[in-house]
C-alpha cells in the first residue's frame, strides 16, 4: 500500500512539472532572468502541444524499433484502406 502511494505522488509531481513547463513556456516567463531555460521551455511547450517537429533523436530512436515501424505501417495502410486513398 505505501508503495502505491509513493508511485502516485511521483506521477502527480511529474504531471505538475510538465504542466508548469508548458505554462511557463507558453507565457514566456523568466526570459529576463534565464533566457536559455525560457527558450528550452518554450520549445518543450511547442513539442508537447504538437506544434513543433519531433526531435531527430526521438525519430531515430523509433526508427530503430522494428515492431513500431511494422505497426505504424500497418496502421497507416489500414487508414488508407478506410479512407480509400
């Protein structure tokens, strides 16, 4: 039981941290004090919102996993069959 509580607290803290990064990145908070961190947070916010291209390292990572490529190609072929393209 205590382990489940610790895990839930860690997940909650992680979620709050992600929300804080997105909010600060979208608002541009801290640009005057730490411009490097503000630009990283803004880029992270764009990635989390789906507005930016995925990082090259992440794309390369997923390209190395054959199961994901197969499932992604089968999903795209299934969507093509449904849409008729």
